[in-house]
C-alpha cells in the first residue's frame, strides 16, 4: 500500500508538471537480441520480412538535461546569491528559475561529482576522498552496480556528452593503456572532452577527447572554459542537426574556479578598485545583499572569523596591494566562466532548445578553498623574479604575473573566508556549512512557473539524479550492460519545483571528509572538526539547531548533551551503512594508499612520441637512472630526449649546442648540469642521467654520461622532479617547458630509439 501511495504521489507530480511518464517497457541500448518477428521462406517472395528495432527512442518532448558544476567556490562569491562578483548569466538562470538555499555537497571535489553522477552517497560509491585507499569506501573504483546518470539516460534514448573536469578514474587507469571502462566514455558518455585529473592549467590544459590525448595548439590563446564551451556547442550542433527531436544530456564541469586562478587581464583588470575596502567589508556587504535576495534568513549574523585570517585594517600597504590583486584575478576568473555559461545558454536559445532544457547549476562542488594560506599560494614559473626571500616582497615583484600563463596561484585564506559568507569553515571541512553548503539553481522555462522563486528545502547533491529521473518521467533501469543496479540513495525533491511549501523529504544526511565529519537529522546537526594525524577520540563535537541557526553560531552541545548523543549514534549508523568506516586521518600509519600504474616496477621502457603520461612514476626523493638510445646524423641535431613536468617544476634531458644537458626545475628555481666540452658524437650513442638521492636531506648528486663516460656532475639541492600536471613526454617537451633554454615542444631532431628508466 505504501509503495502504491508513493507511486501515486510521483504520478501527481508528473501530471502537475505536464509530463508524460515513459512507463512502457522499452528496449534498452544493451538489451539482448529480440526474437525475429518474420518468417523465412526459400525465396524472398515466400519470406515475411521484419526489421528488428535496435534504437531506443526517448519519450516525445523529453527535455534536454544539463548539469553544470562549478569548481571550488563559496556561497558568497557569485552575485546570483549575493556575492560581489557579477555573474549576470548565472543570475539570469536564477531569476528565471529557482534558487535552492539549503543545498549541500559532500565538501570536496570528486566525492561531490560521484554523488551527483551516481545518485548515491560518495562512500557508498567508493569515492570517500580525493585520495584512494584499500577499503571499500575509499578505493575510488566506482562499482558498475552504481550506474551513472549518463548510463541511465542513454537507456532512455538520450545522447550523452561530458566536457571539462572528470576526476573519477582510478589513478592506475589514467594512462594511454587504460583500461577505459572507468573513463567518461566507459560510463555512459557518447562524447567527452576535458581533463581526467583533479586540476589543470587554464592556458595549457592536459586534454583528452574520448580516450585520445590531444594537443592544444601553441598559438591558441583560448582558456579552458572557452574550449569546453566550444566543444559542448559542437556536440549539440551535430546531434540536433542529425536528430532534432532527440534529447541530450550534457555534464558541463569547468575547472574554474579551482586553482590555478588564471584569466586574461582583459577580465581581471575589470575589477581594479572594486575590492580595495578588503575582505572584512566584503563579508558585511555580501550578508546584506544575501538578506535582501532572501537567500539567507533575516536573523543571520556573520559567523566568527577564522583564526588564520587577519583583520584587513591590520595589514600593511604592501599586503593589501598584493591581496587585492588576488581577488581581482579570482573575480575575473569567475566572470569569464559566467560569460562562457552564458554563451552556452545563448546557443540553446538560438536553436530553439532552451525552453525545454532542464538545467541544474550547482555553484560549487564544495566551499571556498583555504589552501592559499595567509599570503596566498604563488608559483610564477621559470624566469620570474624570485630573488626576494620574503614572500610578500617576492610576490609584489611578480604582481603583474598573477593570473597569467606564467602563474600558479590561489588567493589568501582571507578571501576564502569572505567568498564563503555567511559560513564558517572551508573546502574539505565536512563538519561546517562552509565546506558543504552551496547554492543550487534549477532552470526549466517550459515547466517552472514561479520564476525567481526561493526554495528552502534541505537537499543534497545525490538528490539531483533521482529528481531528474522523476521530472522527465524516466523509466526505472534495473540493469545496465547486464549488471543489476543498486538502489539510488538520493531523495527526490521534485515536489518543491511547483510547491514552495513542499515538505523536507531529505531528513537524514551524513558528511565525512578526511575524518572531519557531521550529520544532519530533522533540523539538527552535529559535527566534529578533525585535526590531521590526531586520535579521533580527541575530537570535539558541536551541536546546532541548524533549522534556526543557518550558519552555526550557537553551539548547544553542553546544554543539550542528550541530543548530541542521539545524533552521534545517527552518524555511526549512517557511517556503518555507507562504507564510511574506517575513518581516515591522514597519519603516517595509514599507508594503504591507492596504487599507481608503475608501483613496484624497477624498470620502465618508454618510446619516442609518448606525450603526457600524467600518471607517471614517482621520481621524488629516490635514486634513478634515465638512459636514452640515440642516433645522431649531424652534430647540429638537438632537442629534448626526456621530460617530466613543466614550467612549475620538473626535469628535462636534452641536447643543445652539441652538449648533453639536464635541467631540474623546482618551484620555478633552476639547477642544471651539462657535458661541458664533451659533445654527443655522430652515430649511435647511449646517454644517461643518474641521480643519487640522499633521502635524509632530500637532495642528491646528478651525473650525466655519454657512452659510459661521466661528462658532468653537480649537487642538486632539491630532489623533487614531478609536477602536478604535465607528466612525461619522450622525444619532446610538450605543453610547458621545464627549461627556459628552449621553447616547447623542442622535438629531438635525431633518431631516438627508446628511453629506459631504472629505479
């Protein structure tokens, strides 16, 4: 009877939205071959023919569906929710759709993406963290029993596209050898264009299309947000030209506004003078705007400031000048992304597809990132002015580089706190609303009548998938590729689309990232901040009546210990149910890390032409030898033999000016060794770079050899050789150059047979 009533409730919602439920049993993309309905005769004339229908057709007037997930952005950033950074295109979606003010993410990147795309809790889907480990909640191998929205919708007759950040493929699968069944095209997406990892450079991104590594032209000045928008529009144009009646699903996952904060000065310079009053003023101004918009309750006061943030008025003039430039760049970065979102929306309008497009736009996969620290994080690439030992002075010497292609920067924690207004805590701190409370916009012109409406129901990122399926009348998918599917864990909030007073369906939700944890139940919340490496029993739990205390100002743990005990028991129940245990603190005793592709291998052979092996072996603080087998026809032939990393750090072995040279770039500082007066001879040669590490002091001795003769040696002061993005290239130095002695890709002009790495 209960199931019958629930079914009637969902039917009523569909009728209210004017939808036709697709309840018939239809063939799926991977349904076994159906019986042939004809009759074979000895001739065609005697045969009754029958064509077997193999295509799945979506229900008539099925909407296009778009998920937009902005990266690393706080509740008080975008003007759509009261922030001081103008986002007119996002504002337009909100003003013509619905603002959800009580929406929550998991608190960090890939766990949120997992919950969004699978409709399950992130530990349940094995992605409890950005870093993998050897227990079910953390191994980062999403089971095929937990189908992606792309797989489900493709079974309904949708085309499925993804552009931008992925961050869901296990590390050991992220090479050119695959396997590719956990890449986007292996999890239900017909087309994919973007980057597989968690972050990339905006000017020189590491890009894949499908499973093919592609190279951005060195003269192409487009930023990543523009590139993914171009590709999304191309995918849609091709599909709608061929089958205008067929709906599509698009997952649009920009790298913005994750670090590095990079954008053309045309955008960042628009904000000069806009933030000169500082981050304390910013918080006060944003809170007033949020109240006026109705996206925070009228009673809300600012949460106490973080202990690591200085009062703006206490800063020196130099500090203020530097920190202001950081927020100007960040504002330009977000404004540029808003422009690209607007370009996508305008295209849909131009081709008469916008009105029947259902868009979920989450302003953040987590709150603002605090990792920039007190002064901001800066890395300016080789050739910058790094002479100053003092961080502030060094950064001021390079202030014009902030946000450019020669910078890898993240704003100071003061701006993270300001853009997270009105909340406390930050990204990856799952105990606080500042880590998990993000704005959500739902837009669907054909169906949403209360345009610009506010919705305060408690919702979670895992709720979006089941809500989508209900709104579009999708049939239940029992199996995908023959694999029986687990139940969805998100809770539908479709009833709130037409009814602003709809009940809170989502009554219990746990949160956990890196041991920091909390639980929500029926308007109450309990949470504990966890300091990395400390015993969990030392954690202090807090208690809030979150329904009446929007941003956790009044801790009731001491005055209501019974309720705290009750909620801690609820967390334990949910943690047990969804694979949260064992809690992980990040201490030295936790060594069951996610394996990489090259783990345990003592010798690796690489061939000429390899580009961007981003899942590279670990060279840091260990001894190794790189041997290249070359054949030189002319002493003037030069170029890169082997490179790992790029302008922000790495190692390059190359031939230049007839010499064998090795350049080590660490944090944009450079040290090198070369063959001096010894040249590489014409003909076949074996050249080697040998590094003998001193693990205790984290440095070592670098030597180079030509045909077994040592021709150079130098003490290297640092033993870090791998950067975050560029990976390994053989026979050239792709993307950004490790050394300022050449310009990428600087291919080797001679014959390079292979490169052998021995550890």
